[in-house]
C-alpha cells in the first residue's frame, strides 16, 4: 500500500435557501387558517373583528407559519452543515496529509565512509581517471589498521566513526540530552550495546545520551515511529562491519540531526533536510512518484537526483520513463541521466541499504545536488525518502467555504423561548411580568441562540464522521 492521499471527493454545495418556499408556507398557512375559520364559523356568519374571536386563530396561524418556516430553515441548515463538514474534512485531511509528509529533521553534520574511496565519483559517472579505478573495489575500511572480524571490528570502526562526527556535534550542540540510534549488520546486539557504552563513556561526552539499537532488517517504518515524536537532537550511526565469512564491502555513516524548530533561521536557510520516509507501492510507481512530486517537499524549480536500491526489475526499468513523463528536472551530468542505481555500484545491505544511500546522498549533496529522492525496496516493504535544502511550503486552499448561517437554529431558539414564555404567562403571570421573569427570558435567549446552533453542528458532525472515515478507508490508502 502506497502513501497516496485518500481521494475523498468533495460534495456539491447544498441548494440555496429559497424565500419562495417561505412565501408558499405563508400563503398555505393563511389559506388553512381561513378555511378553518369558515368551517368552524356559526351559521349566522363569520364573527366580526371587534368580537375578539379572530385573535386566538391569528395567534395559531402565526405560530404554525413560524414553526413551518423554522423547520424548513433548520432542515436547510442541516443539509448545508453536512456539505460544509464534509468539504472541510476533505481539505483538512489533504493539509494534514501534506504536513505529515513535510515532517523532517535538519542534518547539521554527517560522515560517510565507504570501503571504496572512489564510490561517489564512480556511481555518479564523474570519475575522469578510469584507468586508475580498481577492477575490484576494496572490501574493508581503514586498510592500514589490523582487522579482526566480529565485535572487535565493530569497536574499531565505531571508535573511528565517533572520532569523525563528535567534533562537529560539539560545535553545534555543546551539551544536553541526545538520542542515539545505532544500526549494524551484527546479530549480537547485547555485546554491541556493551561495547558501545564502554567506548562512548570513555570519551567523557558532554551529552546525556539515550541509546537505541536497531536490527539490521529494521525498516523505515521503525524510524518513522521514532521520528514522529523526536524533539531532541538525534545521532544516527549505521555501519556494515566485517564478520567471519563476510564478503560485502564495509561502510560507516553518521548523521547528526535536529528538529527544525531549534535551528536558527540563518543556519536552517540552506541546511540539508531529511524528510519522513513514506511507504512506496512499486507496482504503481507512476502514481506514487506523481504524488511524491505533488507533495512539494522540495521546490519544483530545483533539479533532482534520484537514487534507488533493491527495486525489482519492472520498477527499476520504469524509473527513468516515469520521471520523464512527470517532467521532473534531473541532473543529466550525474549518474545515468540523473538516476543512480545504487545496486550496480554497491551490493545490497538489506535494511542497512537505506542508511547507506542516505549517507552517500548527504555526502553528494555537499557538492551540489541537494534535492534528491531515494527509492528503497526490501523484502517486505518499500520506501521513498526525500532530501532537500529548502523548507517545504504548505499550500492552503485559496477558496474557503464560509460556514452556513444558523438561520434555522436561531428561528427555532426564538420559537422555543416564545413558547416557554407564553407558558410562563399562562401559569405564572406574576413571575412572567416581573424583573426576574424578564431576566430569565434574556438568559434563556443568551443560552439557546448560540447553543442550538452549536448542538446542531456537533450532532451532524457526530452522525456524519463514520461515513467520512468509511469512504476514506474505501479508497484503499493507509
């Protein structure tokens, strides 16, 4: 299932309030009153106006006409509120979906170390010294240091990676709480955690660290759950280190990221941003990339660089064609027409491939191409990640429908208060014509005039919300 926006269609506007219906109600009320007066009149003829016999009938006619107009107005108001609720929910859903996609962290510092020192230039097809490139890229980092596969190698690379990233972290974040996420290809997480605690504490770091270890096969779904609540600076340490009988090239990557709210305006103006990873349905790649493009995570005027890893044959072959159909401007001089197949230059790392690509993309962004899409497919899921150095712009709806005027609620409140006051006059006349009675009537108007309108809106929304949720889920989106 992809990350597409649920396509709930907006409803057409409710029919406009018609004064002709009210006029028809008045005529029908007068005709009915006259008919009743004729049918109930004595045989001697209609009573005269001076007799007072017409006063009760007139009051009943006025009350009936007012009640009918109030019911009609309330019915129209309920229909208008249903349409207004539905369309507001549609627009708010689109806005929240876009804001969800716009969640990001600012990358203040990064380190990417690959076994093949010419990796980036080779996969970008900008290596001008083809003759000097080795036929078989090296498999290990730090070739001058002794190598012992296993936990010793983890400690060796960890020390090197921490030494590379901590000076920059100290400059930008001298002290305070820090969250650290460690993801490696090792299976013994308990020993890795013990080694990490020992190595980290040995340097007397000024930060109070909260450390999380992730399995090698952890997907970006786990990262998204973490990212949705992160407010503190976070340090990502990802590596593939040598294990016995391991033939995959080593890499080490570190990303120091903070929430955009704690970055100064000057520093965050051109800072690289890592956006929320979004589930990707590679079977409908054209639709998914189209909606990724529509989310406007980075300006459409910028040129893009596309990475992909782990894609099956059909999506991998269709990436360039889909991007061409979408008219996405690409860096023609990098990769193959702006598209980098990470698997052709480097082997797949499973869940670690995502952080390997992100580290490589962040390193390449330092040299120019900042707007980048990373498409990653694993065994059970696929993800789209966006890097960019511009804050996303939220597009609001230019045309906003005003809520319907609560005419029906106001009329119903006036009739209700008139009825209650007439009962008071009939049964408690001394109270009705006293200051306490007038005060009670005013208080009742103050409560019921806005109260009935609010009650009608809430009841309508409560009854309508399950239908909207059902329609949104029926679209087949998450």
